[in-house]
């Protein structure tokens, strides 16, 4: 039996061990419940304050995420409450079981109750800390998202502002340029781009404006390049076309193909290239180098950024075929030498045949004269003399025909006869 003094009336009364344990349990349960309610109330107030502050600072884009986080928090709270309830129920059952055991072992009961209470308090504190941690994580995530969206919004605004300024600048520049100035601006751009690389990439190339209008028209620029022996590597006729955005009548690239092909042919250029800013929305011409040789031979259309690449591509392809061009030029030269030799032989044959024909006719006239009349003897004599003279001339030409004269100004045939003369018998 334990003697207990009432704090109000100051009277002493006795209670047995079971009653004392029940009083202790009631006091501890009451204190635990009050502490739990106070902490849950404090956690609820802190959560509401944090949510209100977050809702006041976030923009419309964060509403859905905040609602989602609130939902998750409610679910977490419900889960924690459920777990606490389950654990408390479980602990109460354990305490009830322990109460039955206390009837048989007081020391064991006191120890078990103390351990159970400490464990519950520890779990309660752990759950409370978990609630606070989740709240802090939510606040950090909300703050991070708000900063992220604010930064992205500022970057987008700066980009839009820069693009608007650039568009305004280009429009103002184009508004100040006349149609002729716009075209000349593109020509000067291409010329400057070429001159930047002329000394390193194209040291032997000719790239100048086409000022020859004798045929009635002219291109803008002509590009030519030859090797050390004067053989042409490549030649290109360039035409540059541009227009203002304010131009009412829009031209097409195809409108200039025929005239460009004509200029290429008249100026004896191998390729024709249209450097164009026309049809700016056409995906075909915006895709890169466009081959239009299906309409006009060896013709291409490019945007200004492909001006240097198209020259490089065509030039490299021409350099790879330069060896074959040199061999073709040599063969053509040999064919010319053989033709000259054949012309000399044919000229000799014609002269010999003419003299022989004359001699033959005179001879037959003489024979006919002898047969007709003796009176024609003088005439026949003269004819014979004339025949003899022509035969003499023909013989002299035959004797005068030498290898040296046939091979004069003909190095190919001279080399052939020299080879024959040097061969061993």
C-alpha cells in the first residue's frame, strides 16, 4: 500500500499497487495526449503559414505544383497520423498485456512500461522531425522552382528583346537601301569574302567583275584559274541577286537562269552559279547547294554563305581531272602535227598528179597529131617538148622531196623518222 497526499485538501489516502499504476497511466496518457496535440497543432500552424507564404510568392505556373505538394503533405500527414494511431493502438495493447503481467512481476512491469514509453516518445519525436523535414524540403523545392522559372523568364525576355532589336535594325537598314544598293551590297559581300582567302586559298585565281557587254549582256563576276602550263583548271560565271522586303514584285531565281546560261556560253565559262537571296522562304534553296543542271548545264544556285564552299568544291573536282586535261591537250597537239603532215603529203600528191595529167594530155595530143598529119609535126614537137618539160618539173619535184622538208615544222613526225633511222638493221 502507498500513502498519497492530495495537493488540494492535503489529506492522505492510501491506494494499492494496481490503483497507483492506473493513476500513473492516466497521468502519463493525459500528458502524452496533450503534448501530441500541441505538437500537431504547432506543426499544422507552421504548415499553414508556409503554404500561405508560398502561395503568395509563387506565380500561376506553380499553382499546380503547390497543390500537388499540399496533397502530398496531407497524404503524408494522414499516413503519419494513421501510423501513430496504429502504433498507439499497438502500444496500448502491449501495455494492456504488460498490465496483466505486472500482477505477477512488479519489477518486470515497471521496466517494460518505462522502455515502452521511451520508445513511443522516441518514435513520436522521430515522426515530428520527419514532418518538419518534409516541410523544409517542400519549402526548398518551391523556392528552387520559383528561382528556376524566374531565371528562365528573364533569359527569354532578354533573347526576345535582342531579336526584336536585330529585326528592327535589319528592317531599318533595308528600308534605307535602294534596289541597286541592295544588289551591290551582296556583290561586295561576296567579293570581300573571296578577297579574305585569295592570298592563301586562291593565289593564282582570276576573280573580277564582268565588264564586257559587247554581246549585249554581262554577268557580275568571272572566276578563272589555270595551271603553270596555261591549261585552264576551272572557269565560273557568277550572278548575284538580292531584293528588299518592301519590293512589291517578287522575282524568282528561275527568272535569271536563261540569261545566266547565255552569259556563261558567250564568255566561254565552264560553270554558272547564281548567288541569290531571292525566295527566302523556299526550302529548296535554303537547304544548301542546289544543282539546276536539269534545266541548264553546269548551273548551281547557292545562298551567300555557300559562296566560298561551292568554289572550293568545283575547284577541287577540277584539280583531280587536271591530269586528264593535260593528256588530252597533248593528244590534240599530236593530232594537229599529223594533220599538218597529211596536208603536206596531199599537197605534193595534188601537184604531182596535176603535172602528170598535163604531161599525159600533151603526149596524147602529140600522138594524135602524128597520126593525123605530118603537117602537125611542129605542133607535135612543141607538145612533146612541153610534155618533156612538165615531166622534168615533176621529176625535179620528186627528187626535191626529202625527209627534212616533210618534217619541217613537224616535231612529231621528225621524232618518228629519227627513231626509224636510229633503229639497228
